[in-house]
C-alpha cells in the first residue's frame, strides 16, 4: 500500500488535505467514510481502511441506502488514514478542487475480501448493513470500475 500517487497529485503547501497517514484507532471496526465532494462533478468518495491506508472509490451518484440500487464506483488512489476527518475546500487549480464534506461515517467489518471483491458490514449513521463491492471485468488495463450495492437479507 502506497501513498505515492496520492502525494504526486497534491501540493501540500496549497491544499489543507493531510499529507501522511496518522495512527487512527477510533472504533471497534475499521474506518468507513463517504465524503460528498463538490468537484467539477459532484460525487461521493467511499473510503475503507485497509492495511494502513484508505482504499478509495468515487461514486458518481448518491450512495445506495437500500437494496436494489447498484452504483458505479471507480477506484481512485489510496488516501492516508486521517483523511476521513478532512472537511474543507480544496483550492482552485489543485487536484480535486472543490468542497469536501462528510456524508456518512462510522466503522466497517470485513467479511470477504479478494482483489476483485469485498463484502463488508457497514456501521455508519446513514448506511448500515451488508454491502458488496465487485470489480467489473476491465475492458482495458486502466479500467477500475466496481459496483457498490447493498446485499439482500439484511437490515
Ligand atoms: Mn473526490
């Protein structure tokens, strides 16, 4: 897990975003957050703690609060632990320029995990229950498209 790409994209003398992971143990589970990001296109950034970083996916539409809604989730660069607390405005001209605010936060518990699949139990304020992230078969090597949805048969 590396923050190389994250750091390369940002000028920390200009943005208030954190530059390094901080040790961060809050709840019983792992860190879960969804940030609402008013960049050039409004989207939602799902971030899940894994091996000392926040794995990240950008969801172009509102996150699925019910079963039956499947959302595209485009994997983006790993973010540092601590980013879940970031709220503010990334200045114009910088990567991801625009306002970032917390949409939901809490803990999650991994149930199943491999390179193309995650099944997790989310304990957020808005989102609760069992969710899946499934990687779509790439059409070219740069494709990082996943589907994010709530699994049936849970609250
Ligand atoms: Mn974003």
